[in-house]
C-alpha cells in the first residue's frame, strides 16, 4: 500500500525543539535559500537577522515587526501572524511594554528569524530538500529528553519551570503544564501518571508551606507604639 503523502506542515519541527532551533540557525546557508535570494525573494540574510536581534534585544512589538518586514518588502498580515502563533509555529509574547494608551505585547528578539524561516518553509522551500535536511538534523540531534518533549507542548510559557511556577502560584488553576504533560506522554500512560502524581505532590507541598507561613504571620501580634516627638519650641516670654 502506497504511503500517504504528508503535508508540508507535518514536516515542521515543533517550536522550542532542537531540530527547529537548528533549522532556524542554518536556513540562511541552505543552497535552496541562497538561490531564492538570488532570484529576488525578499528573505533576510544571516547578517541582517543578527543585526535585528541586537537592535531589538529587549523585544519586538507588533509595530516593530511590521515595520522591519515592510522595509524588507514582506507583507505579513496581523491575522496571519496570530494564526502562526496559535498553531505553535511562532513564539508567543514574552512580556509587555507600557505606553500612554495602554500596554503592548513584546515578542522575543529572535522573532524575525522565526518569521523568516516560517515564510521560507511554507512559501518556497522544496519538499525533497526539506526531508533530506530534517533527516540529517535528526541524525545529529542529541537524545530527546522528557524536558524537551514537555517544553514543545507548552503554549503559554517558555519553559517547564515557568509553567510549573504559574501552576502552583495559581493554586492549580493554570493547566498549561498539565496539558503539556498529557500530550508529551500520550504513548506512555505509566510515566504520565507518575509525573502527574509528582506535580500534585508539589502543589500539595506548596499549599502546606503557604499555610504554615500565613499561620505564622497571623500568630504574631505587633504592638504599634506611638513615639512622642520633640516638644514644639515656645516663644520667649516678652513680659
């Protein structure tokens, strides 16, 4: 039976994976990429991407992204940008910048590098070459860890540490780390149960520690003593 041809999107390694990092780093040196630059495609060179990362080391707003892409002759609609983020193909915001009319989202300093790669991948990259490159990267790739597997499945946070911190600080109401573990361990139910048990134990320990601190604070009374200041100076007797 002939194997069903996979969509190009099926070849795309998850954001945060080692394979994706290697592709983003190496894409500008690929022969196919260089040939497309020579043909007039408006992609960035490695030097241009490095300059942008340095100039926007504190992060990009959407307006910054749109401005830099427009200077290069690239049109990326905001709706498409959001779609790529929702699908997990681009990094989410990592912070905010305050302005007079409110705050705006800040995206990481390498966001243009990722956009550049995604546009090349979907618009002009040749499937056969992509398969060959990915096979080579997989051969070079270190053994995938469970940490990386969970990281790839996170949606709202950049790392398992950040997701776990928000999970316990929200008293278990923030489920991003739970959902990531469910997806990463879908074929390993035993390991998944053990890890979720550790997560529940961590939350229980956090609650107990918080209760202990609150109990300590409530059990100690502080006496506020008013300390009299110096007597006000009196006018000398004029009589």
